[in-house]
């Protein structure tokens, strides 16, 4: 099966990160107050969701809808359908899944909640979305091994792309995505939605303003209580599942019941373990807070400790990233053990004048002895990230997480997993992230592809 690759002339300028400007502490306090500013930001949430702007980048009138096609109708794909569907002047035009049962269920659900006069088209092959000139935006919510190859084909087909995290299955794919977006002029935004949360943007502004002084370290955490995936033998795929198309760019293997529809995350052939699955969110916030790019040294330890089953990726992992400017990030991930500590932070940022704890909907500031002196929070729906993406589509507004930025956070996770799999520290070029003086480690930089599915730019 050979993918159809189509190219179009650029008509959307490449975007850059919308990093909030760093006000002085006095200016910030005068305009926002110690937490009062979040009330105004909370009001901006509903305002951003209601805004409709002219589609100047596509030469259309403000009355035209943005028509969306979504690949992958699992849990995240259905969530994104609802978020896109809540935006003003947006239509879910087509949905795609290789599982006929999930595909039909997704169409029925969209008809129920959307109020659209016409149900979305249901397609088995995502290339039908790329070939449809009526569809403006392509959303990739399929499995990790599909993210980069599908997104690259999407921008080459002339469509802006919203891709779920992690943006790639391996480092080379991330590089190709950045190049594809640049060459086609089509924006790609990764689904690291915390970049659009008002409370976290405010926290970053305060860090940039120097409230904690010089920053040195960030620590992040992920906890879950996942069950065993068991052990399974190869059997025939279930009726209604196009397993060959599900594998797509990945070299072919036999079907096992404990792979689909979620446990592929825990096999290196298709997934990136918990570090790439949820850790990428936390690593991204740490990088954002410290203002760092690629690490110069990465070390990781852990393993599959909780269950004896088919899972290949660690359920327990500790990964440290060191940076050239004297900063570091530590990731602690436990997939099968919940934290017993209530209100545990996702991220801790440490400076010479105190620390800042980040949770999903807000942050708190602590003095050098650890005493909490302030806490701020505001509802942070995923709508804001989607609204930002639509602003880029309609008006060429800057993305909060352009693919060049998403690639850096995803690459850090790839480096952590490579260090974990090899059991040794990696030295990296801070300019490119490339692993230095380790030919074996660099064999993980890319992967083998099924014939005809190699991503090309």
C-alpha cells in the first residue's frame, strides 16, 4: 500500500511560539494583582471560545466554517471532536478509524451532541480526508507510530494539522515534521495543551520577571494505577478491524488481543511508554519554565517492576536531563502506583528565591523554606489550545506550540527512552539533540518502515 503524497504551494506563514512577554513585577501586580488577574483571564476563556475571525489566510469570508477531518476515533479522538465542535463556526466534516465499530459509534455520538444538519462522513482510510478539498483542517489522533507520517502527508496535502502528543515515534520523524511545516507553509500544532492554560502562562510570566531569581532545576511527576496487560498469543484480527492499515508505517507483525486499542503504548514497535505518553506534557512544562532547548546529557533508570506480562516499556522510570546553562530536569513516572499524597504537583520549579508548584489548573508559590505563600487557579479547558490553533488557521496568528517547539519536548522523551533501553548515559549536541560518540544509540534515531510508508519531505 503506497500512500498518496500531494504537495501544494504555501499560503500560511510558518508560526513561532507565542511566548508571553515578561512584565516587571510592579507592572504585573498593578495590572493583575496577586491572583486577581486570573479572574480576567478566566473571563477570557469563554471569550476565546466564542470568537470567530475572518479566514484571511485562505481568502475566505468570516461566515465560512472551518471544516475538520479527524483520524483516530478512540478516546482522544472523540474528545477532540467535541472540543473542535464547541468552537464557533466549526464543523466536524469527516471522521476516520480502521475499526468499523468505533467509527460508527463516533458518527452516532457526533450526530447526538453536535446539532450538525449533516452527519460527518465516515472513512476507513485517512487519505480520503487528505484528498477532500472541502476539508480545511486535519486532526491526527491515531496511535503514536502514525503521528508524524500522517501529519507530514497532511501538510503536504495543503491542510493545517493538529497532532496529538508525542508528535513523533522517533527523533528523525520530528525533524521531518518541522521541515515539512516549513516547506509547505502549513502550521502543525502539537496537543500539549498546557501551553494555552491562562494560569500557566501567568506563572511563566512571573518566572520570566524574576520573582524566583535564577532558576536551576525543575522536577515533574506522573502517577497512575494501570492494570496488567497480561500475556497473549497471536490470533486473527477481529472482524471489522483493518489491522494492516492500523499498522501502516510500522513493519508488519501478528495481531494480539492485548495490543489494541490502548496497550500499544507499552510496545516499542508502536508506542513510547509512559514517558512519551504522559511524561511529554510534564517535560514540556519544565522546558517552558526553565527556558531550555536540547539537553547535553541524559540518564534514565527503571523497569517493568509491577507485573510480569507482555509490556515492554517501563512502569517505573526516573530520567534526568542536564543542560549547558547549568539547569536540569528530573522526570519521575510511576504507571502502576498512585501517589498517596493528595494534591501532588505535576511540576516543581526551583529558583534561588523559592519554588513554584504547577498543577493542571494553576500554580502556587513557596518561599525558600517551602512555605506556601500564594496559590492561584483558573479553569483551563482544552478549548483554548484549539482556539489558538484555529486563530493560526484563520489569521496566521502565532501558535502556542508550533511543531518546532513540540518536537523539542518530544525529542527529550525519545532521548530518555534511548538512555533507558541502553542502560547508559547519553551525551548530546545542544544545537540538534543528536547523540554524540555513540553509534549504537543513534540507531534509535529513526526506524524501519513498511515499504511505501517512509515519511519523505
